C-alpha cells in the first residue's frame, strides 16, 4: 500500500463522518420544525371552506339611469372574520368548529351583493370603489347579524343588514332600511349551517337589490 492510498482512505473516511454528521443535523432540524408546526397547528388538515352564492334570474325596478357604487360592507369584529358565528344563547357568541368562509365575511358579502346586482336588470349601472365610473350614489351596508342561532326550537340562520343610499354630490342619506331574513338549518354541521345562511343571505341580497333599484 502506498502513501497516496493511505491518504485517499483517510480523506474518504473523514468525508463520510462529515456527511453522517450533516445528515443527523438535518434530521434533528426537521424533527424540531415538525414539532413547532404541530404546536402552531400547521400539522392540522385544512378546514372545510364554504362560499355564499348570489341569486340570479330575478328583476329589479330601475328608477332612473343613475350609477351606483357598492362600498365595502362593515361589521363588528366578531363578524369580521372567516369563522362562522353560532349563538348558543341570546347574546352569547361562539364559532362553528371545522368550517370557515372562503373569505372574511364583509368582503364575501360585498362581492356576492355586487354579483346579485349584476345578475339582475341593474347590472350595467353598478360598480365597486376604484372602478372608473362616475357614481351618482353609494350603497353602504353594515352586517348586524350573520350566524346560526341554536337556542330556539331548532337551529336557524339569521341575517340582518342595515343599508343606506348616499348621494355622491351632497353626501346626504337619501334612503335607509334594515333587512332581515331567517332560514331553518337541518343541523349544526358546516354544510347544514352554511346552507341555511346562504338561503337567508340570498333573500337579503334580493331585497336590497330590489329596494335600491326603486330609488336610484
């Protein structure tokens, strides 16, 4: 065996030890990160996500040729979330487990309300803030209630929304109304709760579009 053979063997052994040490460090880091992910909930499966629909196939009166902007909906912090509200007792708020909305509720409500206008005869005269239109009126909506009540005879979806039409030229409120709709739920699971809330919100969407169309 020559001196060069001995040197080659030594270098190979050193590299092997370095590789083993590096592999052990990587495994330790991966295990550590996995533990952190578990603590943070990163290891959980994604929550089932539900959407609202926009009603279609209905007509809305049109008082004139005014252009309307539908502003972003507002809501209290308890509703300004992707989580689905449940009221087990009057005034008591909790959230539905293993289910969530596709977006924050105010953003989702605004998007489906605009789509409801677009699905009606008012579609060409409606836009959202930031659109390049010269709006005559702004529609403001505030979500007062949007959840499942379970303290009655059976679970029931309740949607209540306050709406105001504001003149763009004067800033004055020209009309205001509170819209409420209820729909029974077959149960308290994600599909049952969101299905009932979708039915109640569809009624509110139709009512708001019809009411607005008769005034602008």
